[in-house]
């Protein structure tokens, strides 16, 4: 049976906290939504640039693909900027007390 030193345990906890923070940033819903809106916005804008006169007349003279694509692109960029300006911070881990239990405080 191997004994773990306090340093080994602390190193392992630090590694796991780092992995948890990385996973929280990677799977942030703002990244997914923003990325999809940017991609779809670019695709719809390209469709708007290549729209025929008949398609524009069908939409009562408005190039709806161009404007919708621009709106989607701006919304996607908003989500990505929001992610950059306010990154996800994982909740702090309660430090164990001297008897080995975590300090659990009632919420509210």
C-alpha cells in the first residue's frame, strides 16, 4: 500500500481544478451559440449577396437573406464578445477544515 504525501494530494487537486476550469470554458454555451450564429450568418449573407432579382422582388424588394445574415452575424459576435469580456469562472472549492470535512454553509 502506498502512502501519498500532502504535496502529492495538493498537486492532484490543483491538476483537477485546472481541468475543471478548462472544461467549463470549453463547453460554455455562449461559445457554442456564438459560433453557430457566426457560421450561419456568413452562409446566409453569402446567399444574400448572390440573390437573384426575382428572389428580391418576391420579398417585396428587401434582400431578406442579406439582412438576416447580417443580424445573425452580429448576434454571434455579441455572444463571442460577451464570452471574451466575462469568462466563466468555476465556483471556488471549499477548503477542508482541520477535521477533514468541508465547510458547508447553508445557502440563503
